[in-house]
């Protein structure tokens, strides 16, 4: 028999902490960014989708846990950390954007997974990790913002953090595996060139924002 008090407590925590964490997580992650563009690209190519989605979601979970655990003030303790991450992230995004721009200008083939060898898992994972951990905005969203908001939920911070983590898992796996629905569109060379061009512009825009500060 279900304990009415336990059921009531679970329902209260769900409504007052888990769902706000879930909604905040979605609101922060849905915006177009370098990480999302990379996941979409991997999903379109059907290359290491499970590993890439899991890496992104688990990275977010670790950062959210760090923020909720009270380490959101790391930047104040180590003032050199923020500019280091900012310039390293900008440099990586500029290079990656250049690679996408070259692909947009030179590519003349559509998406035909059966006709091409997939890229190696290790390079894909390293790129994914760099796009995640070298992006200062990720720390602002997960560690600082989520960590700060979680303080409002006192002893229910765990449920709030779980909600934010759940949003990351749902979004990345939906993006990675949902990309297959767009494959017919990207069978045309023009669509793929536009995609590479958009990715390059997104990377450069984020890099410029980091450098401007």
C-alpha cells in the first residue's frame, strides 16, 4: 500500500523542484550553439550518435552537480580561470568554424552514409569534449546559473538538479537521433553546404562574443 504522506511529499518535490529544474534546463540548452550544431551534424551523418549524445549529457550532469554542490564561485576564487577558458574556447571555435566554412565552399556531395567511411570515435569525442568544456558559456549556464537558482530550493536541490540533468539527456538524445528525419533533405549537396555555412557562422559568432567579452 502506498504511503499517502510519501506520495504527497514526492508530488510536492516534483512540482516545486524537479519541474522547475527541467524547464530551466530546457530553456538554457535549446538555444543554437556550437555543441548543439555538432550533435546535429553527427546525427545527420549517423556517426557515433550514442557516444556523442551521452558525452554531452554526462558533461552537463557533472557541471550541474558541481554548480548545485556550491562551487559556483570558482571564478571569484581564481580570477585567471575565466579569461583562460574564454580565449581557449574562442581559439578552438575559430578553427572549427574555418573547417566548416572550407567544407561549405568545397563540398559537392550530398549525405550518403553508405558511400563513406565514418570518422573515428576518438576524434569525434575529443571534438565534442572541447566544444563542451572549452566554452565558458557552458559554465555560466550550468555551474553559475543553475547553481545559483538551486539555492532557492534548499533541501530539494537534488530534485532540482535532477530535473536540469534530465533536460540535458532528453534534449541531446532527441537532437542526435531525431536528426535522421532530416536526412532526405541533406541528401542534396546544397542543403549540406548551407548547413556547414551556418555552423561556421555560429562558431565564429560565439568566438567573437567570447573575445569581445
